[in-house]
C-alpha cells in the first residue's frame, strides 16, 4: 500500500470518526456554520521531496497541524495558531508587494458599488 493511499485512508477514518462522534451528541447541541465540522482534513505532497503530507485544521481554535507520512508512521512537522494569519489584511514574505494591494482593491470596489 502506497503512502498516498495510507494517508487518504487515515483522512477518511478521521472524518468518519468525527461524523460518528457528532451523531452521538444530544439533539439540542448547536451546529457550526453551514453544518461543517470543527476539523478539516486535507492531503497533499511536496513534489521536490516526494513526501505525502496530511493537513489538519481545527476551525474553532484556528490551529493548523501538518503531518508527514514516513513509512507507516505519522510525524508532526508543524503546528501553528493561524488566528493572526487569518486576520492579516496583506502579507508577503521577502518584502515583495502584492499587486494590486488590498487598499487599491478596496478603493476600486467601493467606487464600483451602487449607492443605496
């Protein structure tokens, strides 16, 4: 079984476990927006290194974890609270400016919006 297949099966198992856990909650328990769960799981890889990665995002606590599949074991590569990242209006590593800037786009949209 390939690493990609094993990661995909693990992601499916996590999702199934999460869904089954949600089903056992009391009927009066509030649901999150759009019925989405608290945990989001995605897979990917780093082409240059041919490594399979598993991304786990806790949407309530705003935490991102990245795991690497090594053999048949998961290794935690990074964990980060992304709440501040998600609050940033604009950021580019290496002091490179994004074009157009957020301010220019905001001004453009405000000019184009119909007035009420």
